[in-house]
């Protein structure tokens, strides 16, 4: 791949390519994404998996208000791993609104 593999139109970033091991994430202008996928596919075997749902352990979802990241699935997986999925929540066993004073002795 040539070393000029970046995209800049009129001094602004119009596409971002994020590569982590064997996962690639592209965002930006549709035409640039299509061109980038074509260029990368000439050098590497790849397949398009559609819109991103998970990346580096983060859940990703898109709505009319933007793109959101969450770790709900990660939290549930930890609870399952330690057989705590059916545990009941409880309040923090601590006095609320506790004021601590500095002991300046």
C-alpha cells in the first residue's frame, strides 16, 4: 500500500480509518469510504461485516441523535462469569452525605 493512504479535502478531515489488529473501522464521507475499501481490498483479503455493533469490547449503536458507546454486555458477561446474574442489588452500606474533616495535627 502506498504511504499516502490518508484523505483530506479542502484542509478538513473527511474520513477516519481506525485499524486495530484485524479490525478496521471507517467513518466519514461515503465516497471516500468506498474508495478506501477498494484500495485496502487490493492489498488484503477482507470482508464487509456491515454496520459496527461491537468494537474492542464496546457496544456501538446509532440513532437520530448520534453514535453511542456502551459496556452493558461487558457488565452482564462479568456477572455471568461469576454466577452473579441473579443477585439482588443493595444500597451502599455507608452513611450518605457524610462530611469528612481534615485532621491537621
